[in-house]
């Protein structure tokens, strides 16, 4: 194109400005317009520094059309344009889409993308040293100097700092300094955020079974077509789902040498063996992204994802919001996991957002699970998602048998929690030197603490939450607010001495019972309270794998992903727990968790047994678990949901009002109730106090909105919320597709 309109514009008025819309990572509407100073060029996606009130903030030039009606004089100029790679149009389209779907502002969604904002700051490189090529040996040679020269990197090896070099050679810094001075070592800059080693997709994976091969083949073909699709790998635990999707990942990396792949895991803290497996497969570690990664580590990942050199990212749900340059495949492992739902800040479901990301950018998405969510199964049934099956465990491993223990017929002794059949089964395991896992998804010693004298139930201050006794730490702890106190000697209500009594079991109490019953056995607890940090978890997993533990008492922290070859018994202490949750997914979640736990048994050659202690042995969830009839369970649950118009056959959203001023809150709820929209296919329940009405002094009231699938629930909510003027003391939060009903 020969003409260039801005030139004309500039000639007319030397101070003429070009205006751009800048989205800021703040909850402030849709961004602001700024002027680009003359001579400065910038394109959408570029990071810029702009004034906002008295301060300066970093934002992104957004591809929105600026408002041309605002006079030039009103526009403040962009202060700085960063030369970092711009956000790709795909990432920006994704931010827009997520904001539109979740009803959070685009600014707060962008904030998730810019979480490692310091990645934009220039970081001073460190000085590193290498052997100077061709330099003659130093005149004065000492054993210390020889040690440094032997330790110094040569030619293309990454340089080391003087300190690292001294440490490696076991000498003082002075020796290294002397060699630098003599010219034997040359200096060069060390990149503070070095690129990741590229994964090698051409390395051979494991030899696949015919069943695995067929699944891998199907997925690889999809990856090669390079267009949008979502496919479920539906395979029992231990069937090799991971092996299969690693093949798809290899193909994506191979067909396009610039392609990036994002692999999501529900919880990344306990996945070191998994990361090792990826490294073995591709000959290079993946870039990791999760909350335990240091600021420096995050900066490196963010930068290298943005410049496209980090090609394989393994992370928790927030890895979806990294600034990918060329994302071409997303794999969501354990797609049914509730952990994919974000409960703070922007409330999003990462699995669903992953599918949206694939659809927006036109690439395949792979979901994997042994117990797929009902949403996903319905999507498969209706033809929106494809499916590949891996119906059997790899190699000699077989799925365990499942027995129901009817607690009404064979109850535990008074004050105990293990029934005679389970005790017998553990005895057998101890005799055969095999391992048992006692599963109870309850942290601490006892879920409720009551005063025997006055009946007072211990709760957190200004909250409706129970305090849970933790013997391990000697404290009563609130699992919602984190509040804790040493267990009091006197009842705070009636003053009675030593009257506070634990009610019900937690893992610590079951472990106490096991240790008393089997004093010769090695009993350990696997729970987030007793293992502080990934190191403790890793060492416990190692002891379990190596057979140094006989009985593991565990919460669901142990339910996932681990292979314990000598574990042949899994007993659910309270299989009914969670069935009565009163929320939409209670039965589904119980089924999934118990199947996952059951999947830990008999992973190797030895057959496994699963025992479900239940007071409701006829409950459909317990029955289908015993019959290993996942499809029967799913069909029955889906039918129930279809009848009620619940997801996946209808849409749900929660509107939560919260605030410290109870009267004002109730008044607002009443006003909203008066303006409840009416339409066919729309139902709104509430206002009702949230199950945890009072938390840390804040009151919460909720409405639940249900619509038929064809109705935009977002439009309904937006229209309704504009009807009522919200007082500033009342906060409204919209949760589209809510998972938590507390
Ligand atoms: P899933 O992801 O379905 O639970 P994995 O991929 O973790 O299953 O496989 C379970 C176990 O079987 C792992 O230890 C894995 O290394 C092994 N395995 C699966 N497929 C193969 C294969 N084709 N060759 C060798 N080992 C395999």
C-alpha cells in the first residue's frame, strides 16, 4: 500500500496523536483510551505503561476501536511501549470470551494473564565464566587452580558464576578471580531466564498395546488435522491414558516446530513422578506452572511461553492463562476433578475454558478420566465430543473386586470405626505382608467438638463453621477460615472442666484406632495437615511405594495418580460421606472419589480388594460402585438431572450477595427478589441464606438461577442486576456453573 494516512495527519498537526484502547489488569470496566505519542508505533497485544490517576500501570493495547468522540486534549499519552512479545490475538480473544462467559470484567481476566507482571521488567544478567578457548595455561599452576580449570565449562556449555565455579571446584573465590585476571577464564552474560531445553518429540515412547495404539492413532490424526475437536480418553485407572496422550503431544510438537502444548493437572503438588515421566518421554523437563513455583521460576516460564520457546507446559488450571504464542493442543488430565473450578477471584471451570480456548483458536483438546464428569459424558452422547476407550488395565494388573460392608449388620465396636470384616481383611494383608489403605476424606481427629455438659458445639468466631479437633497439633481448627485455638480445658460456654468431646472420626482418629489394634504394624497418615510441604509428601509416597508402611490412613490427597504395587486393600471407612451433601454433584463426586481410591488397589500383579463401609448399602451410588457399573450409574444420574433440567441439561448460576451489614444485605436481597425476571425456561430460587451464612463476620445470601440450555444465563443475570442499584456495602458475585454450594 503506497499511501499512509497517519503521515498526512502528522503533517497537519505535529502534535497529532494516534489513539489506542488499553485494557488494564484491574476491575475497571473495559479499559481506557490513550494517545500514542508521535513517532511511536505499537500494535494490538503490546504491553504499555500508561498513567492512571496519580500512578502508572502496565496494560495491553486491545484490539477494540477507541472512542473517537473524546477530544485529543482529553487523552493522556502512553508512557512506554515494552518490547516484550505482544499477546497473541488468540490470547486476547480468549480473555474477552472468558469475561463474557463468567461475567467478570475483562480487566480481572487479563490480570490472570499478567500474573507474572514482573516478567516485563528488565532483569540484570549475571556474569558467568567459561574456559577461554586457546588461552595458554596460567603461569602459576596450583592444585586449586587446576581444580577450577577442570570444573570450568568449555565452549558451548552454559557458563557458571564465579561463586558457583568456586563451589564446584571446592576453592575460595580468590582462586577464581586470579584465573579471570590471568585470562584463563572469559566472562559472558548469563541469561536470568534461560530458555527451556526443547522437548524431543521423535524419541520413542513405550510400545503400546493394540488397544492403546488404536486410541493413540485416532488422537494423532486429530492433532494432524489441526482443527478444533474435543475428545475424551475414557479409560479405567492404570489403562495407559497418559501413555496415549503423550503420543498426541509428541505429534503436536512434531508437526509444527513452533507449536506449544499445555497439559493441565488438577493438583500439581504431588506430581513429581509424573513430571519425571514427561521428562523421560521427551528428554527435557516441561515448563511447570503452579502456585509452588517461585517468583523467579514463574517469570522464566511466563517469558518463555510468551516468546514461544517453552513448548510444553504442565500446570494447574491457571496455566491456561499463560501468554502462549502458538498454542496448538491442550490436554486436561482427570477432567472430572472439582479442583478445576476456581473458587477465588474469577470463578471459572478450567476444563470448560480449555475447550473454549481450543474452539476459539481452532485446535484439538483432549480430556482424560476414568470417571468422566456427567457434563463430559453428555457432550459425548450428544456428539459434541469424540471418545476413545481404554477398557482394561495395562499388563497383568486387574481391576479390584468391590465388597459392600453393611454397617447395620456388622457394626464396629462402640467408639471405633473399623468393622469386623475390614479388620479381618487388614489382618490378612498384614499376614501376607501386603499393604492396606484406610480411606476417609476427613482431615483431623474429629469433625465436631461438643461439650458433654451443656451441648455447646464449638464454632469459629462470627462464623457458622465447626471447629475440627486436630490431635496432631493439639488444636481446634476451622477448615473454612483457618482460625484455630489450642483445645480449651474448660467449655467456653458453661465452664465445665475437660468436658469437650470429639464426635465422629477424622483420619487421625482412625490412625489411632489402627495403631492400637495393630501395634506391630507401621501406620501412617496421608493428609494435608500432617504432611507439610511437597518434601514430606514425597518422602511418604516413597516409603509407601517401597513397602515401609503397612497401613496408610488417607484423605483424598492419596486418591489420585499414585501407584503402590503392594497395596491390595482399600477400605472406605465411611463410603456414605458426601452422599448427603445436598448439592447437585454429591453422588457423582462420591462415585468418582471412591472409584479413584479403589483404583489404587491391585495396580500390579497382585489382585486388589475394595471394601465400602456403608449404612446405606442399597444406595444407587454404593450399588453401582460394587457392580463396577459406571455407565449404569452415569445413565441413572443423567436421567435424574434431565428430569429436573439441571446441568448438563440446563444451566445454573449462583448470585451471591455478601456484606457485613446484615440489615442492608437483607434489604438488597429483598429488592432483587422483587425484580426477579420472569420468562419461560427460567427459574430463580432465593433469596436464601448460604449454607455458611456467616463467615468471619460476613453474611452471605444467595439466589440460584436455572435456565434451559438455549437461554443465555449471562444475559438474564446482566439484565436483572442492572435493575437494582446495589449499595456499596453489598458485594455481588456471580458464579456461572457453580460447583460449591457452601
Ligand atoms: P492411566 O493414566 O490410565 O492411569 P498410566 O498411563 O499411568 O495409566 O499407566 C499405568 C501404568 O502402566 C504406568 O505405570 C505405566 O507406566 C504403565 N503402562 C501403561 N501403558 C504401558 C505400555 N504400553 N508399556 C509399558 N508400561 C505401560
